[in-house]
């Protein structure tokens, strides 16, 4: 995603501040990975759900399962580690992508534009 200083230069699905940045304005709405963006002010949320799986426990994101862990506690700890890694800033990179109309775009993806992470645990 592109982090832009002014809203006139933002593309749909982008935000003006990195996740966790202080703001005097209202909180930005959140959307799950894979959900269509309906607003320019939408942040991506990655949801880790702890579930029973394959004779043990796992976490899943969307329809994708982690490896199976022997205990609920191990699966929860692994989900916490994975969620924490998602919030670590990286390098800003120039990216190229093709949109739904077959047009190619190039933009800078900010390394500080990280998703919101949530762990859902319903034992």
C-alpha cells in the first residue's frame, strides 16, 4: 500500500498514516485481508484464529492453516509471534502491479504501512 501525505494523491485502499501512528482524527476503519476495499481510509487487518486442527491445534488466516501444534498454548504462542512479525516495519519498495482492467501501475509501498493484527481465540 502507498502511504501518502495528502488525500488527493492516495489511491483506493491506501491510508495516509502508518498503522499505529498517533492521530487527532477519528480511527480508520479496518477490513480483513481478501475483503474488497470500500473506502480510501481503510486499513488491512490480519486475523489469526486459534482452532482445533488435524488432531491438535493451529491458527489460521482466512482459509490457510498453520502447522499443527500439540497444545492450544503452543498454537496461541505461534499466532502471537506471527502477528507480531506482521507489524514490524520493512523497507519502502517500488512495486508494480496490474489492475483489474489490465493496466500496469508503479508506486512506492511504504515499509511502515503495516496491517492491524488480531488474534481470535474461542476455546
